[in-house]
């Protein structure tokens, strides 16, 4: 991971003022809008997002036409999205996929949209759709360096893409959308076994032309995005009794998927399917088609699991549009492989007054961590968690000084900007911020006691380092320039090198008050020795 201090201190000033973008995805099933603010330092703030089930592709099994009813629904939604975008004074980019791509009367819709809303809609190809979805996924998951198979099952089409390091190795768009399959094979309620079999055979025949090519790119990580994937994930988590605010980064084992597949297919009527916990009521009629496509792909490639991305086409539109803005200013867009650093920078911006203190705390904390590897036995991944917490531990001050460590926990735990980290990683980082001051981890704390025992120990270890680092800059004047620590004769001796002429007594008092967690966790004494520079 790149040093966060470089990112925090050296912003890429591509723009003198903030720019606001509204990205609209006109899908076959749903329309999506996301409004983002691009700051001069290159960070993004998500202002709002909305989704409406429009069913633009409903009523025409071959997608030859968009019905008048569907057209009216779509235009009404666009008008609402336009009002929302205008409230933020946002520039709008709208992209349409399968339903408009195939409709013979699409120009009528496009002309009406421009006339009635002023929005010019870009109808994109299936391969371009796959490319933008890949760009979107790279904003939300740390998979830039990995070879991934992307599966995106929409209402009208399914996109499959092999990507690695931002490059597309293979992509295809197939007419295997959840609405399309429902309209053609699964419209009866209840669904008959014969119709179900006909749908399966059709899916197999379409996929058979592409799956052998995909096999040649193994091994890869499987990533799924959009409605079918997120619906399956919600059902899996409900079955396990888990509640999550965000699904991004959740890994679903193949056995868990098979349980949900069976549950959905056994429920042959919409009424029965809607009783399945976690299934969105608006997907009760189309979930079967989506699951059949996902099942066929996963079976054929023998995938042990898939990972969920909350990010998809609309986030890809955001990145692609911002990239064009950067090109106009002759500056480089931040790389796709540093999404964790960008996430930390975005959250840290909530309390910009604390950046200098955060840098000092990170420097001293990591020096102590690196010097005592023999004592803590942790690696680079855990070091990254600690470094992240160093930069974010004070962010709660943007709300209030009173109990700000708890505010920091809440912000980190719930911020949509914390992309690139899994739910468990976010929880660990948030707890480190929670425990950097006042009382340390306790078994009665709800958030702490739900952790696995090994993660509880990890939080204790890392929080003990952060408490020391924060205490060593109690005055927030960077009086302690550097430190070195050694483990000898059962205790840790830490030499503190402070600025000549400065008084470090406040720092010494602070770390003396906060070192108890370190000494208890590692069963050792910690002593400090002052050395003027």
C-alpha cells in the first residue's frame, strides 16, 4: 500500500473548483442515479443515489419495441432524476443499455427524453456496458491486481468479462436478462416444470458458445454485480441470520448459493417466493430467470464462491466521465489500484483540521510497530489496518468533541466512502478508532464481543499501539520527532527524540496514562526515555 501521508499532503489539484456529476443508468429493469462531488484534491463525495424499478423492457419478449406504458414510466422517472440532479446543479451523463439498445422505436424515447427533460441519452453496446461495469467494480473492490471474471445479470442482458490490472482480456454481452427470460419462458404463475426446463436449455445453449473461452483464462476470482447477485446475497445472509448495511465485498460460498437456488426454484409461485427472507418484493417475478443464469455460469466454471460488488455501471459512468474531465486539464486521474488510499483520504477530509496530527500519530505509531515485530508477530495487512486507523481516529471531531472516539467509530463503520475494505476490515479499523482513547476493549461492549476471538486479540494489539502513538502527540505540536524501541529483558525500552527547546512532559504524562492496554496485552512493561535532538 502506498504511504497515505503522501496522498494527504500532495493533492492532485486537477480543478480549481468542485465539480458535480449525476450519472444515470437506464437499465432494462431499473433506472439508477448517483450524484457525486469531485473535489479539487481528486476525492469523491457521494451526495445521493436513487433507484426506481421502471421495467422498460416489460411487455415485449423480443425487445423489438418499448411499450407506451413502459415509455411513460421511464420518462416520468427521468423527470424526477432531472429534478434531483438540478437540485445539486450537477452535470448529467445518462447511459442506456439492453432495452433501448434493441428497441426499434428507441429513437422515439430518446427524442421525447431530450425534449421533455433536456437529457441526451447515450445508448451503449454490450461490450461497452461490460467495460463500464468493470470500471465501476474497480472503484469498490481491491481487485485491480487480480484476474477476475465479472458476472453482471441485468434485466435484458448478462455481461461476462475477464479483466486484470484494468485491462479487458475477454468480454461478451448475451441476451440472457432476468426480465427477458421471464417474459419468454417464466411468465406463468406458478411456473411449470416444462417451462423451467425450456429456460434452462436456452441458457445452456447461449452460454455454451462462450464458457469454453472463459475457461482458458483460469484461474480467476469471480465477482458478481447488479440485482440478481445482490438479491441472492441478501437471501444468503438472511438465512444465516446476518444483518449487513453493505453487501460490497461479501463472499458467497457455492454451497450457500445452492441452498438459495433450491429454495427459490422450489417456490414455484410468486406468492411463495415472496416469503423467502431477503428477497426484494420487486424481484419476486424475475428472480428465477436471474438465478438460472447465475447457476449455469457458476456450475460450468466450477466456481467455489463469488464476491459481491455493490458498484456497477453507474460508478463506471462516474469514473469514465471524470477521466474525460482530467484529460481536458492535462492531468492524470488517480490510478484504479489505489481505492483504499482514496477512501481514507475521502473520510479524513471530514475533519481536515486533524491531518497534521494524524500524520504525526501515523509516523510514531508505525515506527513503534515496526520496531516490535518480534513482540506482536503481525504482518503488513495488520499494519495497513493500523495505519488507516491512525489517519481516521479523530474524524469524529467533525460531529462533537464529547465522546468523539465513538463518533469516529460510527463514521468509519457506516461511511459509504470506505470502499476497498471488507465489512470485517472496516469493523476492525472502526474499533481501533473507538479504542484510541478512554477505556479500552471490554467484553461487555456489543461491537467488540461479536468479533471472532482472534479478531478481538488483533484489536487489542493494534489499539494498544494507536493509543501510544496518539499520546505521543498529545499537544498536537509534533514535539516528538521520532522514536525507536527495543525489547530487552522482558520489557520494552522506547527512546523518544524530541525537538530541542520544547517541553515533552504533556506527551510523557499522556502515554503513561494510556500504556496500560499495551502492557496488559503483551504482558510486558513499557518505559520511555527522553533524548533531545
